[in-house]
C-alpha cells in the first residue's frame, strides 16, 4: 500500500474513522467520487469493531480504512482489522481540511479522514505490534522512571541545601549519589524539633524513591536490550548505538516498507533541512523542528558519541570546521547522514551468517 500513488486504483470505498476513548465514528466514502455512502457510531469494544466491519460490508468489499490514532485511541480497532486482513491507512497527524463555518463533529471528522486518505500521494500503514510495541511500552515506562527519579534527586539536593545545620552537616562535601545513600539511611530522633523531623522524613522518602526508580529503569533497560538483541542485533554493532537508542529507532521505523525512502525517514526524524528560498536566493534552508522528537534525540545521541569516540567522525568534523562550518551546522549534517545510513541498514535487514 505504501508504494501506491492513488488509493482509488485499488479500492471502491474508503471507511474513515474518528477514534475516541469510548466511541468510534465511521463514514463510508466512495473512493472515486468522494460521496458519503453511510455513517455510524459504535462503542470502542470488540462488539463495536464487529459492527464496523458489518457496516463496511454493506458498502463494498474492495475497501480501505483510514483511521486517526492507530497507536492511541484507535489501537484496538487497528488490531481487530489486522486480524481480519483489512487494509488500514494511518492518519496520526491528518492534514485538516478547512471547516466550513467552523463545523465540527465526529461524523464530519470521519468523512474528512476518508477523503484525506484518498487525496494523499503517500499512504502510511500502522506501526507493527509484537516486539515493536513491546519496546514502545518499555521505553515509555523507563522514560517515566528516569524522569521521576531525576525529580526526586533534585528535591533531595534542594532539601539538603535548606536543611537545619546539624542535619546539613551530615551531607557536607558529598556528591549527589552519596547524598542519596546518606538520606536513605536517616533515622528520626525524638529530641529533634518538628522542622528537622519533617525534613529527615521527606529526605529519606525521596532518596528511597530515587533508588527504587533507578532499579526500575535498569530493569526496563535490561528487558529492552533482550528484545533488541533478538530482533535487530546488528544495530548494536553500529558506533554510538546502545539499547535505548536502538529501541527508539526501531519504534519509529517499525517494519520494512512502512517508510518509503531515506528522505522520508529523515523527515520523520526532523533532520531533513526545509527549503526556505525566496526570489534569487536558492541556498537557504530552515531548521526542521517537526517529526518524531524522540528519534531526533536518539540521532543526536549517536552524533555526540561518534564525535567523541569515532575517528572517521572526528576527521569529518575537522574537515568541515576548516571549511567554515559551525559546530551546530556540522552536527545537523551528521544527523542527516546517520539517518540515511540507518534507514538503509534497517530496510536491508540483518545479515544472516
């Protein structure tokens, strides 16, 4: 489906679906004319999904589904349709048509989704389930644990700064890891005043929380590494790529054929320069701030690692610096080149010995 330039070449009907937590609204639209053939709203349950298929059957067998949010509210429906071998087009970030007189409703959004799928020159398919979805879940859980743990560490540091002097003296000259260990072992004494007792209690709670979250993040990273090694161990052989970066790249890429070119992968990562030419100026580009920011961050991590440890990358940086490029410009170039190499590596697949 991703290689097609016109959805009307293969289907007669496009079923657009506007997804929500409790209900899904669908509209069947004729692929050749854009006319609305029917509308329905069902509950977001297995029974509701079955009703949607019955609704689609009544309007034609050669059909495709255009669903908003296949990785969120529409995930259950997308899985159900995949099990029934239906053709699904992903519309995670639809190009919204102008609403006449501000008109908006779930059925109207479903109609717009169907017509937009017909109009698009490139069709996106939903991200794969299985290992990709497992990595996505683990990455989200690890990221949450790391962020919460970092917040707890900052709070410990701030409380130590403002703590009463007898308590603060215990932490003097200690680095943050030592502070956490000391705080986690604090005990309350009955002779202390109320302020000191409250500070000790909170410090101990925050320090233990930080340790627990660090252990949780490490467990998630271990599970991520196991999946990456079983799925695409070749990524870990690339300089600057560890389990977290590899998992982030795999979650964005998903499966062969989903992203039609290296330029599209660079655009997804937000590392494709955007032309900003006007008049006689033809060499101006604008920084791309769109795309998957987690993937962009992963590419940035690879660049920083290679600049520090990879000889080829250091030679490239030296050459471009002598040509007058700034450090920031060089990093942007490297991110674009790395996106190209990763795309071809992922599409080619691991080499079986």
